[in-house]
C-alpha cells in the first residue's frame, strides 16, 4: 500500500483502491459513489483536456464502466451544506453576538488545524458536516431499507480532490454504530490510476449523467470547489434580494480570484457583513492572530487549507497558479450555465427536508467536535 501526504503535513493516509476494487467485484455489495465539484475540472488534464474543462459526464461514464452501481454529485451535498450553514449564520446574527465570526467547517485540513493549534476557536466553527458527509449520510439512510430487503450492503465511496478527506471518513464523529457514512475516499489521482488500469479511453468515452433521485444541484453547489465559492453560495442564500441584479452584485463583492486572503463587505437589504475568505493555513494563521488581537473583526470566515481551495487539493493532478485559476474559472462557467443559481432553488433539497431529513437534520447533517460546545 502506498501512502499519500496531506498538504497540512499532519495526516498520512493510505491508498484505498484495493478495498474499492474488492467491493466492486462483490455481488452482495451495492457500491455508490459521489464526485466532488473540483474533480470535474481537473481529472481531464491527465487525458489531454485543458485545465477547467468540465469532464463530469466522462467521469460518470468511466465510474459506471468500473462497476459502480450509482453515481452522484457532491454538489447536492454542497446545496444542503449551504442551507444549514446560512441558517447558522442568520441565527448567530439574530442572537446579537457578533464578537467572533462563524468559521466554515467543510475543509477537514482546517478543522484539524483548529483542533490542534487553536482549540479556543472550536466553539465558533460551524457544526455543519462537509458536503461529502452530508450526501454520504443521505445515501446510507436512503439505501438502508433496500439493503435490508435485498440482503445487500451499501458501500459508499467518494471521489475527492483531497487526501485529508480520507482522514475525515475515519473519524468517529462520522460513523453510526461504528459504520462510516462514507466508507472510502479515492483521490482524483487514484481514480485516474483505476481508469488507466482497466484501459478505459477517457478522452473517447461518451459523457453520461448522474443518477436519480439525487441528480439535481445548483450552481452554488458547484462553486464550492474553489476558494470563495462557499462564501458566495452562502451570501446568495442569506441576502433577501433574489433578483438577477443582486446575483450579479454578489459576483463582484470580491469573493472570487486566487488571492490567499480576500476581505469583503456585504451591504444589501439591511444586511451588513464583514467577511474574510482565506486559503492556505499560513494565511489562516495570520488572520486568526489579527482576529484574536482585536485588529480585525469579521462575521463570517471561510477557510480552506489548500491555497486556491479544493481545485488545488493534494489529491488532484499537479497544478501551478495558472492551472488553479483555470480550474476555478471552469467551475464559475458551470455555475453560469446552471439553471439553478441558489441552493434553496433546488427542488431535490426541499424534498429531502420534507421527507428523508424530516426531524433528522441534526443527526444527519451536523457534527459535534470536541470543544465545540459554547
Ligand atoms: Fe481538502 Fe484542500 Fe479542499 Fe481542504 S481545501 S477540503 S484539504 S482539498
């Protein structure tokens, strides 16, 4: 087994390809897979496509040829994350306590960093699970009755740009009765190696779409893969003005671009927010010092451990600044062509709240790390 190392330098993780192959060849297993937004704009580079080119359809088709039973898009989980994180932000603002910001929680590299270096910040970190874990919990819950009836076991796999996600799935907080909601994480590079191993001609394969009933997602969910994307999606959700003009205004609020620190003000319809978007842990550390010394004040802080966000994750093909930028632009292009721009416009999300998630949002969509209690 070969080892990969997380960009945070804190986590060493094993390669899960052989375990996934075993599950794929086991007739008693239903193997479901989800694909993170950042993967679709990078995986093609290994097969001759430009950075940023959307190869989601080809990736779906390749996963089916590898033997996966159902293929889903993590952007659906990102839509759920936005619904929950925006609600948390609104609740915080309404409480009147603006002394500390709400920090995002979807990057496991950042969460681990906060736990080890800044435990005093844990009460301010969102309790939302990452999009991968939210969709993972939905999928295991959805297939549980079918598993019982058909005497099968659902194995949940996630294709991620990230090595730290392997660590996340191993955490006790993301297991129910000792069974993880997501069983295995394959990095983009590991998936590339499996595609090559079996001889799939990725450049020639026809694109296919993801499976029902979890196929609908918004553009807001897709931009999660780039620094600033989570914040832009959350702001789209919280501002009262839902007009196309407001959407355009949000685009130019300063969340976009590859800078490691972006400071933005949201002044819309009575909402007055000061927001920081940071990527790279050195940038996060410098910002935390300013917040803790009182030099800076924010209401919301997005932190991604990898400079540039998930498009530049350690599990992706190697990227310089140019490739990172092009991958980010690829995600914004997908958002532009998406019919649904806001997470709350996604009818699937609303159906989930009315049905599978009814009275279970806390259990399935939230997590409590040690030290988070206020
Ligand atoms: Fe993983 Fe990096 Fe994305 Fe964090 S920013 S979730 S470490 S790829």
